[in-house]
């Protein structure tokens, strides 16, 4: 708690002090006058002053000062303080010049569960309206647990829409410069090259390109530039003459090999 307020428990309405309006007023005044932490208080003693160390829940009691604050007779304040002491609400330690009053069970009622004070709403309803208790918002998951209808959490893969057919696995992986570091050539692409360059043994030439990339690390292409590099390599092989190659339907004579240079533009 802090020094700006005190806790007033509801069970005070069942206490003996509740039965007397004047006694209740003095009891609440004691709670408000008590120090909320350890402190030193100067007290006038005759012609001088002295400092009294007070613990949390204690305060210096003076009959005349209390009577002025409570607007009661000094004798009435004295009698009601002694009555509170007999009831066990307070203890009084009298000295020559002052009396130290200690509120019983101060630590239990005012200092326990300090964190709860921080969660109370800052504003209170005016007048005689009753404050409504605040509860943390209950999540749907907690409500399902309470009702016995807890549902298993969806996995991360279920939350993503299906991505269609999986990408084919490359049969040849070329090392490249830059990012990404490799370029994958799939069987589907090799078959496509074979249709475009029927006079070339495409799988063998693609393996030759892979070996060239391995042997010439400083001359490697980027992954983005690899398709053009493969096409130029295969086109060059397609335009070569003087040898018989194997097409999809068997040997192909040199004269029957189509050349890119012979195409009309």
C-alpha cells in the first residue's frame, strides 16, 4: 500500500466497532493516522524535541489533538481509545510526553498482497453506487477448457493454404556465383531441351556444363543466368557438324541435323 489510502475490509460491518457510530469514527481515524512505513517523527517534550522511530501501523497519539480532529471532547476520545484497546484493535504505549498507538494486525490487513492494489480500477463509482468487480477477459480457449470442449490447436501447416503440386527435385545442381549459390536442373527441363535440340545428347552435355562450372569457379554464372548459359551451350552443340548423333528415334545423319544457322529469319 502507499500513504494515500488504506484498506477497509467488508467484514468491518460484523465488528463491535460497527455498533457504535462514535467508536467506528475513532477506529477509522486510527487507520488513517497510522504510518504506512517505518519513519522518524519529531515530538515536543517540554522545552525541547525528540525523535521517535515509528513502525508501519503506528502513530503518535495526543488526546487534545485527536479531539480537535475528531470534533469530540478529549475525555470521549480517551474513553473510546481505551475501548478499542480492550477490544484488541489497538495497543497503547504511554510515555511521559506522548503515547504510541499500534494498530493490531497491520501487516495482515494493510500490507499483504500488495500487488492486488495495482490491479484495482483507478476510478470508483460516485455516491452510493456499488463498485462492480472486474475480471480478466476470458479467452475462447479458456472457456472451452472450462466447458470441457477444448479443441486441439491447429498445426502451423494447417493454417497455410495448400501450395499445389510440389516442386520437382533437380537431377543436376550447378554451383553459381552470387545468391542463390546453386541452380537446379530438373528432368522436366532436360526433356524440354531434348525436344528443342534433337541432335544433341542433352543429358551428357548438361553434365559437361556441370563439370565446367566445377572446374572454373571464377567464371561461373549466376543462378539467374544459368538457363541462358545452358541454351547457348546446347545451341552450339546443335550447330556442330561432322558427326552422327543419336536422336529420340535412333541415329541421325549429319545431313539431317537441323542447324540454327540454316533457319530463315
